[in-house]
């Protein structure tokens, strides 16, 4: 009797583990989600695209709304940090300029950004 | 007499497994479902995927790097990204979305080799940052279009000969023009209006075309075709004030039509009224003639 109970418990444990793992690997619910769950690399690229679109249309409200979708606690700090990271890594100058333009629009300028600030950025 | 060794309790194991699996699945699916973090764009919900595509298109207008745009779209893990962008461009056109967004999507779709219906209006009119003062549109993507039309061309109301052309159709300021201008003087509710109709080559109305009406040297109003689809998807109208001279421009697509005078006219009945102007625009072709009637 004791042995039977032990086997039952082992079966329960194995089954529960296997069932949970299967449930996580093969979800039945809609797993689609929003920009806030993007991988940091995709978030960075998304921000670069927002910067490019802002450079093209100059629509700051739209750019802010788009940045808001990333649900970063402080979008301005995030853009500034990303701009400085891109500068430090020597990334595409156009991307850097677009990021810096947004950082300036947020009211932030840091020494590394100086090279990439255009006169039109500082006028806004 | 020797006692048989106890048999293995297979039934208990089976019951345990079945109950355990059921409980595990319930836990994994409902109590503590998987929480996705650090995802790629392919896991975005449908709305955000559309926003992502739009953003790729708008960024492309500024960056002009088709390889980069393609790589970004490839992250959506979709088989035919050109078709995807093309469909979104057409849907945006039919919804009457912001023309700048439709332009961006159309431009990217064409650069990827697709032939969206929206290209009837917006092909080659994009890249606003590169337009010169005169507004001349630049056919930036010549030669990139696919020589084999994609499946969506079947639903595209463009003549077959047009869609099979491997070079994207360019519509610039001189590609749409006034093909009919009619002035009517009647006593009815519609008097004193400027009625605009924008047609494609198949004489199907084109929505979401930006129309600018100016009068008095300072005043102006901008609106779009397609806001009254009950009349025609390519239709728009504007109520004039008496004794003004108006001009109408299809922004970026056609030369202005000037001298639309809202001074009084005399109807057939002999009563005074305000004239109604009916302006029809269509793509240029050799057989189009301007027909002006009174």
C-alpha cells in the first residue's frame, strides 16, 4: 500500500512537471504582445526608426507617442542613453544625428552629442 | 510455500501521470502562462505589427536604404514582405489615412517590388525631404519594381498593360491634370460649391487625395477626397462664400486651377445664384482634353 502511494506521488510529480513544461512551450493563448516586450536590440532599432521618421516629418507629438509605446520609465533618459551608446560604438552617423535630435528636443544635451547637434535642433 | 513478490503498481503510476499532466497543463496554460519578454517583431500583436511596418516605411523615406528596411521587415518572419507592405498601403489608402503615411507605405512597397493600388496616387510622390522648391517629384526607385506582377494586381483596378510594366508608374505634379471643368448656375442646395472628382485611368475615384482651396490671398482650407464615399471615393466638395475668387490645387499632384469666381450668376429661371464648379482630375494621357462648359 505504501509502495502504491509512493508510485502515485511520483507519477503526479512527473506528470505535473511535464504538463507545465508542455504548457509553456505550446501556449494556447494569444502570446502576441506590444513594443514594450521587445528585445533591447529591437527596442533600440525601433527608437532609431522613430528618430528617422521624426527627422522626415518633424512631428514631435507623433514621435513622443511612438516612444511611449516602449513603456520606458523615462523616454528622454532612454533616448539620451541610446544616443550616447551609439556615439560610443561609432554607429551610423545618421542614426546618431536622429537620436541626438530627439534628445535635444527632450531638452538634453551631453558633451558627446555636441558633434551631432545641428543648428535646427537647437532652435526647437 | 514462497510468497509472490508484489506486482508493480502500474495503475497508480498511470493515474498519477494523468492527473499530474492535467494539473501541469492547467498551471502552464492558465495559472501561470508563459510571459514573453525580449521578443522579436514577429511576436508583436497585429496592431503593433502594422505600426512597425509603417515605421519601417517612414524611416525608409529618410534613410533610403532598402536593404535595411528589408532586414527590419524580415524580422516579422513573414513569407512575402512586399505583399504585406503593399496590402497595408492599400488598406491605408482605402481607410483615408494620413496621406504621408500612405505615401511612405506605397514607396516602400514599390521599392520592394510590389505594385500597390495606392501607387496610382502616390507612386514617386514621396520623399518629401528631397522635393525641391518647385515640388518636382523624384522617381527614386526606378528599376527596382518586380518584373513579375504579384498576386494583388488581380484586384488592382489598373489596366493590365499598366501593371505589367516593370517600371513603377510615376505620378508627379504634371501627371494629374484637369480633364473637365464645368460651371453650373442653378437654384438649388448645391449651388455655390466647388465639386472635385479625382479619377484614376480606369475612371475610378481615388480617395485620400489632398485638396487645397485658397481664396482672398490669405485664406485657405485643406481637405481630402473620399470623405463622402456615398457620392464617389474620389469626390470632395467645398462651399464657397459669395464674391470671392478661389483656386484649387491637388497638393503635389496637379497644377492649380485658378479663377473660380463665386460672384452671382443668373440661372435659367432668371434668378440670381452662386455658380457651382465641377472639376474632374485624371492622369494625363494623349486623348485627354480639357472641356470647359458654362
